[in-house]
C-alpha cells in the first residue's frame, strides 16, 4: 500500500529545498556587493558598532517573539475550523507589545550598554535603532503564518530579495552621501522594514489583512503565552548564543575586534540561512506527524531533510575553510585578513552544529522543555569557558569556545530526540498526547 502522506511530504520538502536554494542564490547576489561596501567603505570599527546595535535589537526581538516563530503552526492548526488569522492576531498582539516595551528598555540602557560592549561612541545609535525591534517581531510572525499553507515564496521574497537588496542599495547610497557614521544601521533598518512590508503583503494574499483586526481575548493570549513560553526560552537562548560572541569580543577587545569577528560571521550568513531555511520547510510536516503520533512519518521527514542540508552547507563551509583568507581580503581589504582563523573555526563548527541542531525540531512539539534546558546548558558552558580564558587566546579563542558550547547543547538535544523518535515508538499515542498538551 502506498504511503501517500510520506510521498507528499518528501515532494514538499524537495520542492521547498529548491525554492530556498534559489532564494539563497538571489540573496548571495545581493550580499556580495554589500560585503564590499561594508568592508571597504565603512571599515572594521563602524562595522563593529553596527554588529553590536543589531545584535541587541535582534536579541530583544527574539524575546518578544516568545517562541511563536515555532509554535504558531500548532495554534493555527487548532484554529483551522475557525480562522487561522485569529491565532496570528493574538501572537502579534503579544509580540508587538513586548517588542515596544523592550525597545524602550534598550533605549534607556543604551548609555550603559555601549561602553560595556566596547562601543561607547555608539550609545545614541543603539538608542534609536532599538525601535526596529517591533518590526523584526512582526516580520517573523507574519512570515511564519505564510508558511502554514506550505507556500514558501513570500518568505523567500522577504528574506532573500527585499531585505538584502534594500540593505545593499541604502548602504551604498549613504556612503556616497558621506553619511558613513549611520549608513550601516540606516540600511539595515530600511531592509527590515522592506522585509516586513513584503511579509504583510504575503499574509494579506493568503488570509486577508482584515483578519489582523478584531478583539484580542485575554484568556486566549494568556494560554498561548503559557504554552509557548518554553519554546520562547529556547529561541531566546539560541539568539543569545548567536550574538553573545559580539558582546564578549566587544567587552574584551574593541569595536574593531567586533568588526573583524563580525565580518567572519557575515560569510557564515549563507550556510546559517541554509540551516534555518530547512526548519520552516519541515516543521508543518513534523508538527502534523507528531500530533498524529506517526513517528515513522516524522523520522522520514527528517531523513529527507538531513542529506540536503549537509550537501548545501558542506560545499560553502569547505570553500570558507580553504579560501577564507583570500575572501576576507577580497571583500573587506587587508584589515580583515586577520579574521581568517575565526572564519575557519566557525565554518567547521556551524556545519556540525547545524546538522545536530535538527534534533531540536521534533522536541518543539513532543518535549518542549528539553530545548530550553539544552540552551541553559550551552550558555552555562560558554560563560564558564569565557570566564576561565577571558582574552588570553584572542578572538580565535572566543570562536573555539562558541563552537564547543553549541556542540554540548546539541548533543543534549540529540539524546532526547532519539528517545522521542525511536525509543518511544511503541507508544506513539503518548507522544501525540504530549504534543497536544
């Protein structure tokens, strides 16, 4: 007997893979000139200020999103017989409220945070840029909603066309106007706004903008917040781990050190986006399978995803390790060549950890408390290692610590995912019950 759902799942994952690959190639075309502009026109110090300000706003947005980027599929599934837009409206109300609150907090703390992270001259920039946080939140939630019906084009248009294209054009325009002090942050704000407008367009096409207007029930919002909190903690810890290197390098070194480290990380945007792009492709399938207690289908979905991700990420990582020094000099100039060892370390680490991080996807549905627990372990390992080493081994030492801490957390998740997908297989109904709760 033909297993129709599994065949449809594989076709969807294959199609989604090619859609995102096409989008990533377009994104690459837009980011290549951006790397030239950021490296050669703005330099390491201004790039370091940009990375700190952006990191603070993005971390605040991860807190405000409260895990809905992963759990919104569940609430939309539950509301299928009503209107999926009701769940989106409640998630947006929660996220935007928190986003505005955190923007105000960042604005007030900017004079303290700027010198703490080695960019004392950027306090005003951080204070103003903090207000992009609600825009990031809205973009994430609206794009998540557009993927609910397995339509990926809006996500690709927003992240791979509107955002990088706008940032490149605006950054170049500000440089030509001689406004380099604010050019990178202004370009990123414009890019995020363009992505948000694209997400709004996509959501309107599928669900209608009228679904965003209406009463927000406190009881429903409180229930969604409670149920999404554990996943939210995991997402917050993930974002903190993605950005903490910038803050640590800034604290121990300088804005220029942050710029060097940040440029190495900028090259990793592509393999990182490849890793992250597979999650929205597979999550609708995984969520349906786990809610139905069909563990065989869930394993099949992950098995279809892993080799594709490994092949795409692996090719880029190999290029960055072999030709990192040349690429950094070519795009950023001689000053950025010093970041080549960091690029090699982080490239190898991102490939291994992204593949292991796939284990965290089924845990979002079946065992939501495991992911935040693993995140706490990762952060604890990282902070302990940084406290022991401090600045002894330069920015390369920070890169090694980052990779090692992420590895520990992902191994923690891997053993829990193995139990869910294999050892609990005879009790599939109990997994479905756990997922529903």
